């Protein structure tokens, strides 16, 4: 199955349909796929599109359990939801195309889509200068214009 041309727009369309069909406001949509990770066995789900929530929760500068500032981290909400959903949907012949999750942390504001701070297409992307993998990515002698040969 190919990805939608614009996964976030597809998620927005699905979200509008679900809200109208079920007369609910507090909904969100995540469109998923699965991927492999280096040095890990198996696949996990990740988000290719989302609507109705911010895909990133900023947990930095929060106090830890002892009351000290922990530095914290940012939570990739969209990929976390996608991983749980893909686990439930399955990767083979389970025929479970949709999963309903309730009580998901950080997905709480039904009016977030109208907010000025609503995250869009590239909000999960990281500039090369800020990426923790940048030293590795820069150390590889990448070749421009390489094309995979077809096997016939």
C-alpha cells in the first residue's frame, strides 16, 4: 500500500469525517507505517501523518520526582501512538486497519487544530546541525546520483 501524497492532509480529512460521523470533538488521527531500526530486530510503527494534536510534547525544564530540574526531553507523541496502534493492528493478515485508543497522554485539547502553535508537517524533523546522529551521517562518504539496479 502506497502512502497518501500528503499524509497530514489525509489525516485532516479522516479527522473531519470521524468528527462528523460520530459527533465527537475530542478526536485525533494518526496514519501509520512500520519501519526497521538499526541494530534492533523486528519492526515498529511510526507516524507518517497526524491531525488534531501536537505531535511533540515538550517535557524539558520539568521537575523530577525529587523536585530538581531534570533537563527532561521531548516526547514524540505521534510515533508513540503509532507504535502502540501498529502493535494492535498487526503486520500480517490480522485485517485490523483502525485502532481506537483512549486516555492517551498529551492528546487533550480538542481545539488544538485551530491553535497558532499547532504542529505541522516538519515538526518532527530535526535540522542536521541539531541531530544527535549528525557526526555519523557526516562521516559517511555519500555518493550523489546512485541508483539501485533493477533485478529482473
